[in-house]
C-alpha cells in the first residue's frame, strides 16, 4: 500500500510581554455533582499571610455552597458557583488580588455576585486599605470623582440614597495600571445584579513609585514546526482541559520527548500567569483550543455573556502566540443550540474519558484509557493534576507501542478527511 504523509508546518513570529510565572500559581477546583456545578480559580503567591486569607475565603465559600445547595430540596435544579480572580504585581512592590464570586440557579431565580479584594505592600509586609493610598486633603476630591464616574458609567441604576452612605475608607479596590474600585450591586443600586467597577488613573493616588515603571516587550521568535503523520497508521488525539497549570509544562516535555502532539483547551484567565507555557505549547507543535475564560457554564449564559467568555480567551491566546483557535470545548461538555448558533468555532467533545478528575491513582487513569481507546479516539484529560502528568509519562509510550500516532484535533480531522476521499475514489 502506498504510504501517504500529511505534513503540517507552523511559523509563529510575535512580540509578547513575558510574565514572571514564579510570581504566583493558580489553584483550580472544578466539580459537577447532581445539584451543583463548581468552577473555582484563585492565585497562590509566595506570601503566606496573603495566601491564608484568600484560601480561607475560598474554602468557606465552597463549603457553605455545598452545604446549602446539595440538599434534597434543590434536586430539580442546579446551582453554579464560580470564583474568578484578577492578580496584579507591580514591580514587586504591591500585590493585588480580587476575587469575584458568582452563584446562580439553572432557572435564573437566583443570581448572586460578590467581590472581595486583598492589596498587599510587599516591603511593609502588610495589607493596604483604601484610605492609605489617598491623603486627607484629597479625600473629598476622590469621593466626588468616584461619584461622578459611577453616574457617568452606570447612570440611572445608581441609587442616590445608597451612594451617599458609602464607606470610602474601606472600598474594595485593586492596584494595576489604574486604581480599579469595585462595588457589589446591592451596595449602590436597587436594580443591577453584576459587579460594578470604575477605574481611576493611578496618578490621583499616593503610589507614585509606580509611575517610574516601564513596560518592556520581549520579542519572541519561534522556529517552524513540522509534524509528519502517516495516515495509513491509526491515530488518536489526546486533549487536555482547564489549564495551563504548573503541571502543563511537564506534560509538554513528555509529548515532545516522544515526538507527539496534543490539543490543549485552555482557560483565558490562566494564560497571563503561564505565558511561557502557552508559548512553549504552541512552539512544540501542539494545538490550542478555547475552553471559556473562567469556566462558567456556557449553556446557562446569555448570548452576550457567551461571546465575552469565548472572545476574551481568543484574544489572549492570540496575544501570546499569534494563533487564533478554531475549536471550542464547552465547559462540562454541555452544548445547546444557543451556544452552537452563537459561535463560529467548531465544538469538540470526546469519546474516551480517562476520569483523571475523579481517580487519583495513576494506573487507574492509564488503564481506563488503554481499555477504551481505538483509532480516531478523542481522549479527555486535565492538565491541572500531578497524577495526570505522571499518567501521561506511562500512557504515551504504551500508546505508541500499540501502534498509535498522537496528533492534534486538526491533524486528526484532516487525516480522516483524506482517508475518506481516498476511499471514495477507489
């Protein structure tokens, strides 16, 4: 039989801002039970005092949510808990972490949004309160500015009586390119449900050291990658969800060691923290897909919210790699017509579930895969677990030994298309 070789060549040249991945890592909790859906992402820094506060808030929220909504009274509806974050480190002087909590029910009767912020002065080793970043003689000006910006941005949804009773000493805020100030909607509105945010130029505040920081762009040049695929041999696609994480790079090195590739369906809110990993992921010839921005249940969102989740992730992937994904893996594998009709991305699910999210034993994960795999399989894994990284080290050489080629989703689809064309012409 004549051997047909499928060749893919990728060249990327882009200029990227490199982030220091050692600044923090991301802890992920993703679960789906009978009554609840949970997606939590939060940063872990090298500051124990800050980590303790963040972790206490997350654990308390998680436990209360499960206790309340796993009860039998909620059996006919699902409740979703999502905790997302922003993280800023300004020249190793200030760290700002803001956590955004969202709870909603499948029937939309309940929607709850909460925000909490932690701002830490690294040199002083203490938390920063809002009143510490403004001088006393600027206080009235800042108050007026906040009110004006709120009315300018949100208009009639702001309640006059509520805004007059704001405690300006303990506002929730983050220190980044601006000072971002956050309100829970009920604090200043009777009708709005989302988090309210305004941004004030940092020059208005008592953090002048920041103004001397210069942003530097580091150009990155990635050599062309060529993957050779023999379509006469069986092939499978390993896919990884919910990363990148601290374990992703180890998986990439294992794939590269065996001249194999996979498809990584990434969360947009993790990419800045792991920019070097996302670049290496693509440099090694792997494919990057979209898995939403912060793992909200996409089928339960409005069309605008769905597009925001997808588009923000598309933009940040392109920022670091120059590549725009063509595939979407919906969160929890849940798809409906509204989502299908609201994206031009090809939706990719799976037909082999390793259940690495459930089983903590490496051999169980490996055996689950080897038992169910066949030519053309799309295998679901998660690059957020150490056990998955260890399982991959065993699994990949075994799959190759069994005659499989490990390819990306695009390569698998293209090879199948060529095979079908060959069969039709015979």
